[in-house]
C-alpha cells in the first residue's frame, strides 16, 4: 500500500496560489505547513511552533493571501487589510520577497516598513493603500503615531518569530500594536519556543488557538551534526580561517558587532571573501552583503545574534559559533541557519579551554550531545572532515557601495562662512579646480591656491563674492565680514575622499541656495568671498553650487 504525497491543493490552498509557488520549486508542503494549513485556511487562530527553516513563512502567507482574496474588501488609504510583524528588517524584507508571487497571483498590493531608512516611500505606499503590510514594530508605531497607518481594517494579523521579538524587548510594542487591531480578525503566531512573554501574548490576543508543532524527530533537524572544537587562544583565528576558506556557504557568529566587523576584516585580509552583518551597518550595506552571500558572490557571512534571525539562505553547509553564545536559545537559532528544508548541515562551536565549562552547560540546556575534539589547529584532519574541499584564498573584491550618477537639487536657507585655516588635500587621489568671483570686497587680498592646498582672501567688513572648491569637501578660507551671496562651481577628480578645495575668506550670508550634482561621487564645497584653487587628479565628477541673496 502506498501513501500519496500531500499537495497544497489537497490541503485546501487555492490553485492559483499553489501554481504561483511551483516555478520556485515549492510543490510539496513541509511538516509545519501540512499541520497548520487546514486550520489557518479555515480561519482559525493558529499557534505554530517550528524551528527556523521549517517552512513557516508560507504556512502563514498562503492562508493570509487566500483570505484577503476571498473577502474581496477594497483597500483604503492608510488602512492596510492585513499585518505581518517581524523582529528584524532582514526578516521583514525576506517575508516581502516570499510574498511577491502570491500577491501578484491575487492582485494584492504590499508594503514593507522598518527603521534605518527614510520613511517617505513607506508613507507614500500606505497613503496609496495596501493589502498586506509587513512591518517591524518600532517603525510601525512611529507611523501610526504620525497618522499614516490605521489598523482598524486589519483582517489577518501574523506575529513571526515571536520569541525573537521577546528576546529583543519588542513585546510591549507588539502589545500596543495588537490592541489596535480588530478583535474579530484572524491571528496567527509562529515561534520556535513558547516562553512566558510569548505565552502572555497568545493568551491575550489569540482566540482558542489551534496549536501545531513540527515534530523534531521527523523534521530535517536530524540531518544536523554538532561538534565542539577546543583550540588554544593563539590558534583560534587560524582555525576559523581554515573553515572559512572551505568551499560552500559558511556562516560564522560572534557575540558583538565589533567582533563581527573585526573577524570579517581579518578574513578578507587573508583572501577569504567574507561579508559582515550587524546592527551598525546601514540598510544599504546590510542588503548588499546579504545579496552577495545569498547570490554566491561571497562564501562566508560573519553575523551577530541580533542579525541572525534575518538570514534565510538555503544551502548553508556550515554554521560556526566563533564566539559561543551566552544561552541555549541563541545556540539553537544560530544553528538553524543550516540543515534547512531537508538539507544536511554541520554546526561547529569553537571554544578555548577557559570556555569549556560554559559550553558544556550551554549544550546541556540545548539538549545537544556534540562530538568533542581537543587540541585542534589549522590543517588538522578534523577540519577537512567537517569542511571538505580545497581551501581557496584569493583577491577579495571591493564591496563598497557603487557610486551613483544623477542629479539632485534643493533650496533652503543658509549662509556660507569662511574658515580660519588653509585648505588641505584629502585622502587618496582627488581634488579639482575651483572658480569663484566676487564683488564689493573691501580690503581683501586674494592669495594663490596650491596643489592640494590654498588660502583664501581676507575679506572686508562687507565682503561679497564667491568661490567654490573641488574635492570631497571645500577648503577653508580666511575670515571676513558678513555679507550675502556667493556663486561658484568646482570640478573634481578622484575618490569620494578627494582633495579639499579652497575658498576665499569672508562670511557670505545667504538666504537660499540651490545646487545640482552629478558624476561618480558627491562633492561638498564651502563658499565665501575671495578666490582660491586646489588641484589633484582622478575620476571626474562635477559639482555646481549656487547661493542667492
């Protein structure tokens, strides 16, 4: 007797939604999806407990989209129809990416809101009206307070990785948000663990929830192997370097942002293409690094615990705890980045003799029985066994943000002011030519500009004129009296930290200014009266500035 393989259609998923997932190779439900979909599609509140990588994202996206499509309610400005709360911007972004094919199939409009970026695109999207809002709690509360988001029309609410939101102290914000959603709406909560804080949220906001848990005994976690490598402190980095240079995707975890940055830098210096992920990065840098790692451009990602929940990348062969975590939940969440969706994976904890007791307690709390290896050094046979393949070292590409071309401009109030010193050359090749012209300057004497430096004029009491310097920043001019107006333009070559330009002396008071720029990097110049010049050389960029009276 044969048992038929369950399909999304048999679980009640509408055919257009199931068809939308097929091109991505998603045709068979995972255990958590198989367990929860019949109840969630029926409109019941659901509490899903499944480890990271179990497929829980589509366990809530499929019923959410199906319900919105069936209800037929029209979206309204600033009143989203459904809400998905996530603890980190990376996770929110990846949920939105997973949502795209389903939203397209159902003709739904979506938006993502999180901090660390400008809110204008987010408020524009909310004002236009959205069906599905994916949000981090902090930014959402901010937008609600500004009147850009009203949750009174929410039909479905999802809390994803609720335990991580509890770890990050977000539950008070989550509670305030949930209180603004209608009681009649469907609510789903997914969490790897059910701690006291999460249990209170469940009790307060979920109505007779149906609880489902993916059985660890039958889930892919069995394909994950755990090892502890004990190393001398002096050998720690060499062992990490050996593992990072092996083929395949590797994620290394550190306890601190400083540790993640430092380890990634040292790996790159040794020829391993490593990128970092931590809270100090800008959103653009975080996105670039995740794309480089997920797309295969970089083979090693060094991350902190806080950023760990946002990493949803398949085919991660190796997870390395470069710093053992403080508590067992962090160990489980870190380790969940490998052995995802039925794949096998290896988890390695690197400890020094001084950390032996702490790691033992950590493993016992996590109910893990790892394989122990002592006296491990670079080149040891166990390293090749755990991370097989030829070690690869080479030239690491520069992953700095690409310079953008374009124009931009603006008007505003402000005044130019001469500095007190001499303009100086910046770092590297860069700099340019500055031109300025002025009038009604009393008692000022222009001084010449020199390569990489120049001095401005000493202006009179009513000095009026203009000068602009090329380079990453304008040079400093002499002192002078207050007046208005300056006009100049600078052209510079070089990197973003190019030579400083020179500006003449004197204060230039101005009520408004407008500028436009283009080229490969941004140039800033300080304008005042008088004239000066500086020169260096490099890639061309053009900057023009104007200040009115």
